[in-house]
């Protein structure tokens, strides 16, 4: 049963990898939100566990380390900017690491094939494991385990952009990993190895001449290796346009992270203000963001344009 379930999930994942970039991003965006909410709600439910306290402690210390580095350059008097920059730096590094790690899977796997090394884990499985871990994002979810259910309202404004950045970084990593080493090549390579093994077993059973069998196997092995090497040489290389698109998408991720970073301190400040003054949190957020959109942002844009 487990094997059938695994095969079903992997087949669905293969279909996902065949989707256009925009659809991969949309599916990943939804799954990131679902993954975060699932882990967070689970963490709230079992908040008494020691491991969750550790996760919260580690997350707090990580934030303090980045925050202290930012404040050292901005000055302690600029509290809001230092908080926003802390979130921006922290989250952008995380997003860049996610996309780079997925791309590294393709580079390492391609390197092993070039060196004719045996790989202990399939390329498809590696991509799937990375994807599963990043969309579930257990560390971030568990770090919010001490929140109340109503506090999740504070996650929505900045979370719209933050989850967009995470989903885009995952999709970016997968997109360029498949450009570096297409999945179709590795599937064909695995099927060739399976066919070669099956043919060898049949020859060992049916043929009585061991010398001929050995020669046939060696010849086929050499042909198989030459095919693999020629296949690697024929793999498409990244073009200048691919590098430009990669930089543009990284810039988009940075933009989304920056918007989320600017909103996140405000969201938690509104949440704390609501609790301290016993104000309805939903009404407070609606009114605050209405003023932000209709008055504060246009005023800032007007002041900026007036200087030119």
C-alpha cells in the first residue's frame, strides 16, 4: 500500500514538473500556505512539547543575530527600519538558499553522471524531497506555535508577499534545475540501466557460453557508457537569456521580501496593540490598512514626486 501511494505521489509530482513556470508557481504558492497553516495549527495544538519550545528559542536567537548586525549599520535609534531590514535580510537569504540548494541538486547529479559514478539517490527523489521540505517549512511553522488562533490574522498582510517570495524561489530552483539536467534524460538513463540489467539476466539464463556472455555484456556496457557521455554533451546549456531571467526573478523575490519585511513589523505591532488595548483585531487591521492604502502611501508618493 505504501509503495502504491508513493508511486502515485511521484507520478503526480512528475506531472507537476511538466507544468509551465507560472502554473508551478501558483501550485507551490497554495501549497506553501497550506503547509505553513498545517504545521502552525499542529504546533499550537501540541504547544506543550519541549521540541516546540526549542524551535521558538532558535528562531528568536536567529532573529536577534541578524537584527544586531543590521542595527550596527543603521543605528539603534532607527528601530522600525532596523526591524524591517532584519526581516528582509533574513528572508531573502532563506529564499536564495532554497533556490540555490535545488539547483545544486541538478549540478551535483550531472557531475556524478559525467564522472560515471553511481548515485545512491535518484534525481527525481532528490527534487521531490527538497520540494516537500520547503513547502511544509516545519521550522517556520513550529516557531509560531505559541500564537493564538486569532493571531494568524497578523500573518495575512505580510504573508501574502512572503509566501509569494518563498514559492517563487522554489519554482525558480526547480525551473533551472530542470534546465541544467532535464528530468527526461535521467528517466531515460534509468530505463536504459534497467533494460540492460534485464537483458544480462536473460543472457545468463539462456546462453551456455560464458565467454560470449561476458563479451556481450562488456560491449553493451561500453555502448551504454558512450551513450551516457554523448547524452551529457548534448544537454542544453544555459543561454544569456536564462541568466538574465534568473537575475530578474531574483530581483522579484527581493521585491516581494522587501514588501513583506516592511509590513511584518507593522502587523505584529498592530497585533500587540490589539491585545494590550482589548480592541477587535480584525477591525483594527482593516482600518489600519485602509488608512495605509488610501492616505499614507499616496502621501509618501506625493512627497517623493514633489522633490523631482
